[in-house]
C-alpha cells in the first residue's frame, strides 16, 4: 500500500471529509486533493 492509499484509507476510516483533512494539514481542500492525486499517479 502506498502513502496516498494510506491517507485515503485513514480519512475514510475516521469519517473525515477532504475539507476536514485539509484543515488538519493547514492547506486548501484542492491542494490536499492535488497532492494525493500526484502520489497516486506516480505510484510505480
């Protein structure tokens, strides 16, 4: 399991929305989603 998958799994397990996760990380929701998307695309 790659890091992006773990983030998504934990977010869903804890019932956090993308916006809530972004708030916890101190970034905008779009920035959090874009970062996870980049990790998923580059998972070789």
